[in-house]
DNA sequence: TGTTAGCACTCTGATAAATGGAGTGCTAAC
DNA sequence: GTTAGCACTCCATTTATCAGAGTGCTAACA
């Protein structure tokens, strides 16, 4: 069977209607609102076909139809095509006057959640591919240094370095160590800090134990598994606006996922991979497609942002399957564009 | 009417039973489990009295009784007394090998949530009363400095300082500015940075615009309204374990409160005040007593911790009114003790 | 051959009625 | 002061009823 023009119109009408109301939609409704001027009986025949083809399904006999995952998928694919063509510009002053990426991200995720009315997440740029702008050590006490690293994009990380206290560091030593470290490490990302590079650094100073401790800390701090994956979320409570997600079971899982964040990290990874394969940088996962295990009945839209200097991250929106894809896609792609401009 | 011994036993039995089951408890149940060897009829008479005295109430005629806020209050007060005497020691290796307070707090709040099965929050020590250990500025570019401040307790704050670019800062200038700033500011807290102090600093260098910008940033960073109040939460999903909190309305409000955090800040402030008035450092708020507006049917237990060097913060547990107060009090007071030891 | 009207049928969701159980308050007896 | 007994109340759960919405099918129509 073929998905002809008329079927497409009917399918789209069903989906749009369902997105709005969340109620199964019946033949009479479509007959009235599709603009096709067909009787409900005819529509019924077509719907029967659509169901057979797997685009829609009935919650039970004698109920209207709701979109299946496949139906959503079709609809979203259509949207994406259209979207490719005209990228909508979202005006927003959100990124003004923000001089640190982290602050910007927190604001960002809040804005996205507020505007979409869904839950939102954003991952900080993956640090380990991120380049060091400069770094600095200072003495806290005999056994402890404070290490501050500023990355491209003015992201700052701090850590303390524990020493064994055998090497005494006077003021000038610290100064020279700072010089050496900056000299050798500026412009590098974590993966660039190889054994060879370390050896080269050791060669330039006699405070090898200290340097080793510092380098270890840097690697740990920037390494792939560095702590939490730096994910900010917002708008978790928005999910209570959608009855189909609000039963205790679902809500608990969703909130938990948003709180735990390690699952979200999985999502970020997935989005990253998918976008490299495909051509879009915006992904839509519907129901089972989602990398988020054990949260069903949800749809996830992710967008990867790139900041030009190799830093990449992901913004995601999590909501019910019947989310307003069009709006979400608009908001995200507008945002992408703005971020590109703001952080060259 | 007097609250004699027998009434106390009955009240306690009601509360304990209700804490476990969450169901109204009837006279027969008490007759069996109170150990009083009284018939249900007698119990009924006593219950009638207790209700008149406001300690318990009936959800409806012909249901069992549940504790009123006043009933809980009585029970908790009793517990607190007992608790004053024998402070239970909680073994926990949680605070080992943690060299930065923030990391410790995140772990801490998670542990509390996991152990209690309620939602937990912890506030970082209030920064503005916190003393500067040392600080450091570095040049990012002509118009931007990086400012790093380490406080007592090894808490680190960073911020960027925007300059107008009129004063050119060479290496030695930065060095001397660093010296001056540390010289003048080390050991001070935000409130100590007065106008007079600033003037004194300006007198020591000709880079006044730069110094002004730096001092402004420091004040902003450490000031009373500095950004978010540094609150970490965990275990929000635990509330789904208690049916009475799980209806969409309540759950939404609670999760929202935990997400927004500004309400929690209110709680922290309140806990701080209350503890100064009273003698305990552990507070229990039941129902309406809670400073958290618009979340009813909850109880909140807060404990203030002090780190000896003037830094203070609050740990809180948020759960249903029928929370296991005994356990929570034990855990919190154990924790207090441990923190005291760990961070002298 | 595609479209439509009509009809019988099904399923749901809401509302109402029936039932059983748990618990109370009161009275009278111990 | 305590207890047994009884009538009464209220809730939660089940069962029944019913209207509404929607479908599928058939037969008629253009």
C-alpha cells in the first residue's frame, strides 16, 4: 500500500490534533478539520489503511486513533526537512553580558525549559577535548597546592594538589613552575598530555615530585571520566503538566533520571555519535528510540552545539511523545545559531 | 484534662503505628499492641480525650485516628530530649579523602538521602561570613582578569573581572597587585571589606581602576546575595515512596521546591535563626511550622553544622510528616559530630 | 470504482446503587 | 474504672447502568 497525499494529510491531521489534546482522535473530527471535504466514512477507510501500515493505532476498539512511534517519526522527519530550509531566528538576549560558560549554560537550560514547558538539560562542553588557555598553581600550605586551569571559552576548573611535603617550594620556585607549566601545556587538551610531554616537563625542573603530582591532578581533572559529566538540568516539574507522564511510576523514573544525570550523560554521548553519522546536528528520539532506558512514553530532542574551538556539547529537551516538535526544533536551532555567534 | 502516663502510651502507640503504616489507627489495634491490656472500649474513651486535647484527629467519623501536628510535636519533643542524652555515633567513611568542601557536601547530601529515604539538602557554609585565605589574579586578556579566591575550609571561588582596558598590566604589576591584595584582604570576610579598607588599598597602587574592578567583583562574589545560595539536594525521587505526597499536586510542588532552591535558602536562614534562639542545633518543623510555604503535609528536620572557623551551614531532610524521626535525628546528629571532627 | 449514508456493534468513562468492613459513641452491666 | 454489646456512620470497593463516541460493514449512489 502506498502513503499517498491524502493519507499524509489525514495522518498529519491526526498527529497535530493529538499533540494538542492528548485524546485519541476519531474519523468525524478529521472529516471536519482536515480540509479534505470527505465524509467520516471515507476517512475511516483511510484510517484503517494507516493503521495497517503501522502509522497509527487504537488504544482499544471503538476509540479514536493515536499516532504510533512510527507515525511520530514520519511527522518529525517531515518537520526536519522543512526545518532544514528555513532556519528560524530566535531573538534572545540571554547570552549577553555573560562572561563564563558555566553561568551561561545554567541560564540557557533554564530558558529552554521555561520556553518549551518541557524538561531541559545541557551538557557542558566535553572537557577532555578542550584546550587549556592557561593554568596557575599557588601554595596553600606545605602539603597542598591550589591548581586553577582556565580553558578555552573561559571555563575555569580548580583542584587541590596534595604533596608529600618533601619538596619545599619557595616563592620563586612556584613562579618558575608556573612558567614551565604554562609554557608546555597552554593550547593542549587532556589527550595531548602524553608521557613524552611529561618527561619533557620534568627535564626542566628539579621539583619532579611536585610536578608529577600536578600533572596527575590535571589529567584527572580533565580526563575522560572526570567527575560528573557536567550536566545542568531545569524544568523537571514541567513534566507534571502532562497527565500521561504523571502517574507515580513514570514521574519517579523521569525525575530520577534528571536528578542522577549519569543516564543523561549516556544521552549526550549517543547524540554525539548519531550526529557524526547523520548530517543533522539535531536529533529526535521517539519512545523506544531513546537512549534513555526505562523511561517510556517520552520523546527527546537533542541538539549538538559546537563552539568553533573544538568544544562540543549537547542541549536536550525531554517531554511527552506528543510534544510540540515544531516549536522545540525552532527553539533549539535558533539557539544553536546564537551560540555559534556568541562564542566564536 | 491532664496528659497522664496512660494517655502518653496510647498517643505514642498511635503515632508509631501511623509512622509505619500511614493508615489511621483504630482502638482495637492499640488495645492489642500498646501493652496496656485494656479493652478497645477503654482505649476509645482515652482516644476521645486525646482528640479533644488536640493531639490526634479523625480523617472522618468512623475512621481510626491519625496524629495531628500537635501530636507529632509532642512525640518529637520527647525524642529530642532522649536524644540529648545519648548521642549515637554513626560510622561513616564518607568524609575520608575529600579535600574540598564542595565535593564533600555533594557526597554528604547523597548519603543522607540514601540512608533516610527522604529528600535531603545541604547548604554550603555561608560565604559572606567566611574568611579569605588567599586570593590571586591572573591576566586573561587586556580586558579581563581571572580572580581566584580560596576561603577557609579550602572552598574555592572563581570569577572574571572585566576591565576597561585603560590600565595596562605587565607581569610585575600583576605580581605586586597580588601582593597588595593578599596583604590587605587575607583573613577578612566580605563584611570586613569596608570603604575605608578599600581606600587603604588604593593608596598602595596607581592601578586604581583595576583595583576597584577587582574589589567590586570580590564583594559581589562573596556578598550576601551572591548568586545561588550554594545548595545541594539529593533524593528528590524518594518522595515517591510515600503515597500521601505522590499526588500530582504535591509532588510537583515538592520537586519544584527542591529544584528551585531559593525556597530552601529560606529554610536555611530560618534554621539558622531558630538555632540561635533555642539551645538545640537540630530543628524539627512539622507541617505548618515549616518555613517552606506551600508544601503542606511535610516535615522538615534541619541541623546546623559549624566548622569551628566561623563557617556554618545547614543540612536538611524533607519527608512526609510520618517520617521516622528517630532515625533521622540519629543520622543527623551523628553526622554533625563527624563533621565537627573532620573539619576543625 | 470511489464515496457516502446508515446501522449494528463495541468499548469506555462517568454516575449511581449496593455491599462489607472498620471504627466509633453510647449505654448498661460488671 | 473497665468492659461487653449494639446501633450507627462512613468509606472504599464492587457491581450495575447508561450515554457517548467511534468503528466496521454493507448497500446504495454518482
